[in-house]
C-alpha cells in the first residue's frame, strides 16, 4: 500500500500530468524523497484534554538506487533521548524496521502484529511509517476538481486499514490530507499537512498533524530545520545498519 511518511521530506515539483490513480500516487511519493537529507523535527503529543508533551528528533535519510534508508534519533526529553529507529525501504522487498532502546541496550525488530503498535507513544503506528506499496493494493480516483484529486485506496490484505482516502493537490502533487478507515469503513485517523515552506526552490511540508478520532488525541510534527543534498560522507552507509544501532548510534 502507498504509505504516508511525514517525517521524510515531501518534495513538491510539477511533473507530467498523471492520468490514473496509480500514476498520481507514484508521482506524489517519488517527488517527496531526496538523495540525502538531515532534518530536525519537533514531535508534539497532544492529549484528549489538550495537554502537550514535546520531543525533538534528528532525521537522517539517504537514497541508494531504489532503496530509501532513514534513521530517526530522539534527542529530548531525557526519558526518550538516544532511542533510535531505523527503516530500510526497498520496493523489491519487505520493509525492515528496527528500534534501539538505550535503557535495554538492545535492538528490537518491528514485525508482524508489532507493526500496528504506536510509534513512540504517538498517533502514528509503525505501519504508517512504511513506504513500499503492497502488491495487492488498489487505487481509484473518486473525485477530480480543478485543484485536487481524491483517491481511495484498498491497501491490501496485510494492512490494518480497510480503506485509505487521500487528497492530492494537482499543482504540486502534495498529499494534503489522508483519512484512514477500519474494516467497518469507519474513519479512525486523519493526517493533514497544515503548513508548507519553500526550501531551495522546493515546497516542503513544514507542519503535519495526525489525529486519532476515537481517542481525540493528536501528534503534530514541526520541521524546525532541514538541509538538503548534504555531503555523502555525512551520511555513510554504515550509519544505516543494525551494527550502528547496537553501538548506541
């Protein structure tokens, strides 16, 4: 299934006019990746009462051919500092996800039912962070206006969602909003890009909000700093390995 990974750069660039739902989503996903990047992101956990807890993390990403590697390291507060998440996204294989827990000095692989669990207490699940589409995912354009497409996706048998609806802006291919439905076709989560910014001539998502509707909680991601096209030596291949995590990154 097509995933919606707001931590990574959302590159927005006009491309050839897409005709089918698959082409639209392929272009929306392809334009949001970068060869090498470093971001500093604030994650704000918002409770039902409106109380907020802030976390800060550094996100490093590099692309090797079709494989996208990303490393998310939490830097504050102290109770999560040092916790590091590694994802290896290979369109030809199943995504690999690993989480290093400094208190245990151990790397845990995220697989099976664990994919449905909350990512670091946020409104994002580990499944939400995956990038590669499922082989049996199906996408259909259900609405077209002058400004956007609305696309419904049947995410496939390996997903915890029954349906996903995305709004994609025509001029930029930005996935502006996503609604996630359960198997009973009830909306369970909503993701929205609420603010964008232009960096090096590219329009990028700056603030994204994921809401869990029944719990009435939310997670806000605010990109505080981002550097594009960083030198390759700053993001060596070795950084994106289990061995690197085991050393405490």
